[in-house]
């Protein structure tokens, strides 16, 4: 009995110590447009049942509201607002489809407004709800809103990595690294990132040749995936890196009932993220890494199920590869000094299942062609919108101080996306 008491006391002490420590490495993974049904789709394809994705095993899990000021019903007052006007649990439920489905909820999601990626990234990076279309900018006061990376840069204790499969100046990374009334002011956002925010590592696509030049002129070492060699992890320690994600394609699912099967393009995003992480670790400085897979959103907008599965698979594999790297003990990352959060900025597409798909099964589609149009009809699934919805998204957490999350989860097991800012703030800056 005494022995048990002593070891319980030790466990208590250890957990208090790790909780009190600052987190050395923080990964925030964002599946752009990743609805609960996108997660279910990949889980069914890989395992034939739901909730089998890598992060489904994480110790802290919740659902998250994503509404922006544009989606809020009535006048929004930041000091006195009603959460139900942002997301109405009574009508829409406390868990998302496919775990909850009523006609009333379906109607709510078809009609209610929803955030865009800019307002969602701003909420997560600043803790402030803004109107759709702006990044870290308040249209009412016409002022920039400081974000978590501004704070990191002021204190200089952490490096920052912006990693995305999208253009590096697109809404999600922009929300963590720039301020602009208009998310489409791409060149200005890119300039702010390269000239002022200056993350240690930037990985993403880029459509403008002059931006490559701007990066080089401002001290960035320019790389493309085909240039990467393993020794560079050690040789680039004193350089800022700009990795232009040229010729990136999400892997394609192959219908195969015996095993999960994806066909990759030239390279895997997970390998790129591993390269970026190992390079960051060689710099011997704590870091915050934002890692986004944008293709889930793009595919859900266009109702391309296979591309959505590819994006989901890439995210799942990327999270797994970082988790495995921590577990391998080949670096100084441990689950006592590294925090991993996986979430989405919003849902897209309102994917609904007519049939439960089996392991390795893709939905059956048929194409009707007339002279003027081509119509693709899905037999097993349907999409109710081609835009974003106000549906709850998943949020999963493991590692150092993952308990912080629990403080922000309400009685209905829901957290708001502005809490991501508060969690990052606490993990990175409180002693
Ligand atoms: Zn979108």
C-alpha cells in the first residue's frame, strides 16, 4: 500500500514538473476544410470503420467551433456575445455528422454562414474573431491584430516554420504571419512574410518568380524538393530556408479491397515536413511549426472524393511521421517537451454517405455526357454544398502540456477556435 502511495506521488510530481515546463517544440497541424466526414472517409477507406486515424488515438480530443464574425447571427460584441449565435448546439448538435444527423441540423448547416480560412486562421493565431476575408486585421477599428508569431518574434526564444501544401501566402499561413484587410493581396502578404516576419523555414507553393528573387535577396536559401539531399539537414543550420513546393500532387487512392493503397507523385509531403523538422532541430533552438494540408478543402469544394482522400492520407501520414520521429528518440524531441495539435480551420462540402463504404472501396460514380455538359453522379455519397459549413471540426492533442486544452473545453465537450491561440500562448510563454 505504501509503495503504491509513493509511486502515485512520484507520478503526480513528474506530471506537475512536465506541466510546469515550457514546451520546447510545438506542431500545429491544420487540415484545411477537414470535416468530420472527411476524417470518416479516410478511416473507412483504410480500416473499414470510423475513428481509426492516427490522431484518433491521442489522449486529448474535442470538437471545435469555427464561426467567424461573418457567420455570427446578429450584432457581435466581443465583450458580450452569445456562443449560440455563432454555433447553435440546440439545433446543430454537440457532435458533427455522421455521429449526429437530424433534418433540423442539416437545414441549419445548409443555411447558416461559415468562416473562411482567413478568419479561421486569424482566430487561431490571435484569439480574435474577425470578418471573413481579412488576416489578422480588424475591419471595424482598421487596425492590425498581433498574432502568436509576432509575439514569438518579439521574445526571440523560438524559431518559426510555416509549412503548407498551398501557396505560402495563402490564407492559413498568412493568418500566422501577416496582417492584411484582404487575404488576396498575395504579393503584399508574401513581402510581409519575407521581409518582416521572416520565419526560419518557409515551405509552400509560389506562383510568382519575383517572389523567389525577393526570398533570395532577403537571405533565404532557395530550394526545390528535387534539390533536397539528406546532408543538407546539417549544412543549412545557419541559413533561413525557402522551399518552393514545385510539382506537388496529393497521392491518389487506388481501389483495393485487400490493402490500403495510395499512388504518390514525385515526392511525399511527409518527407518534406520531416526534412524541415530535422533541419530546424539542427539549429538548436525551440520552434513553433505550422503545418497545413490545403488540398482537403480544395477537393471538398469541387466534390472530388479521391483528391480529398489523398489530402487526408497525406495529413495522416505527416502527423504519424512526426510522432514516429519523437518516438524514435533519435532527436531531443520527447513527449515531455513536444506538443502536437491536429485540427481543421472549418468543414467544407457537407459530404454525406448514402452507403457505408468498405475498406479499400471508393464511391461508385457514373458520368452522363451530353453535347454541352458532363454530369458526374455519385451513387454512395453526396455533397450538399460547394462551400464551407459551420459544422464542428475535430481537435486532437498529444504531448507536453496537452492538458492545457482541457481548460478550454466546455461542458458540451466543445472548444472554440480562439482557444487555440490561448493554448499556444500558454505553451510557448508561461513558466
Ligand atoms: Zn475553402
